[in-house]
C-alpha cells in the first residue's frame, strides 16, 4: 500500500473516531439533561407529597374533611404532571433510547419507577379515603374473570416488586368461575394487598398470592383471595388495628404493615361493600397472610350504611 493510501486511511479512521466521540458526547448530554429533568420533577413531587402527608395526619385526627378534601384534590392534580414526567423519562431510559444502560443503572431506574408508582398509589389512596368518608362506595357489579383481573393487578405493581427483586408466586386453579363484583373496586382490593406485601417484604423476598373457591360464612359459594408476605409478621397487640384508618394517630409504627396503612382501610371498606370479609393472620417474626372472602353472587341487599 502506498503512503498516499495510508494517509487517506488514517484520515478516515480519525474522522470516524471523532464522529464516534461526538455521538457519545451527544448521548451523554441528552442523558444528563433527562436526569436533570427527573431530579427537578422529583424535588417538586416530594415537596407536594410532604404537604399531602401533613393533611393526612390532620384527617386522621378528625379535623374537618370538606376543606381538606378540596386541598388534597388540588394537590394531587398538581402532582400528576411532574410524576408523569418522571415516569416517562424513566421509561425512555429503560428502553435505552438515550444509549445503552448497565445492569446497575437499570436496577436504579426500576427503583425510581417503583417509588413513583408507590407515590401515585398513596395519592390515589388519599383521594379515595376522602370520598369514602363522605359516604359508602357506589358499586357497579359485573361478571369478572378473576384470572384476567389478577394479571392486570400484578402488572400494576410489577415495578414495585422488581425494584426490590421480590418473587411473586401465584397459585390458582386453571379454571375459576366468574365473580359478580365492581371491577375497579375488586382490582383495588387486590392491588392494596399486593402493595402492602411489597412494602413490608425485604429485598429478594417472596410474596404468595392464592385464589380458591369455597363456601362463605353463610354456606354460599365464594372466592378466597390470600396474599402472604415475608415481612416479619404483625404483633398480636397490633392485629386489631391493622384495618383502622386512624391507627397512625395512635401509633405510627406497626411492624409488618405498609408505609401508610390507608390502603388496607380502603380494602376493608370495599370488601364489606361487596358483603365480604377481610382478615389477617400472622406468624410472629415470619410472615402475615391477608385473606379476602367475597361471595360469587352477592345478594341484592342494601349496602351497609346506605340509606
């Protein structure tokens, strides 16, 4: 090869190297800009979430609900935009649109996404708690395929579980009868139980979800939902207050219960509105099992507390 050809080859190689470096710099700059947007949106969300938590404490102490409900609704609406931005940018990074990410970075992003979904759940819980305090829930029963509903519920909390490398074991028959229930309410019940289990189960722990059909207390066919965590159990002294929406005002720390406990209170209200029963059993130092028993075909009776 002549010297002219060698120089030309070196020039082309040098240009390719510069183009490659420029591409890397552009990708890095884009990633940094997205990271900055994430940090700004997260800071704004944290400030408003602190305000929401302050209002929640006021509500648990029995302060007027009407004005607080309006404030909560307004704050939740303001929070949705920055949190949607965080979720959107996180999804972009996970999809590697701004460049390839390593296993450690992916793990961090999964944790961010799981935390954001948990914050969204807390906001929704607060709004629903205010609604339930104004009266019993309005249900729209329909025939529901429990298997499909379970899949949807798992998809909703999957990021929370992945962020802690939690294994979810599902045990249910291949065929289940349809259940007459309000679709949104039933899905919320399952999600609240799974979210609580995800909150208390340590990293790389295990959660079990079991479905069975069995008679209820009246001998009628019913569906049993059971969620077992590995969060260390709940003390016998705290068990009577697990489903109480005001327990945090008495004792903010209940070992074996999720970070707010509001979701369990909502689950109890929705279960009772379906003429069902919810309870918890615990093995000290090991695990807790939350059970929900719902009739497959509730009798057309007035909802307790309804006029």
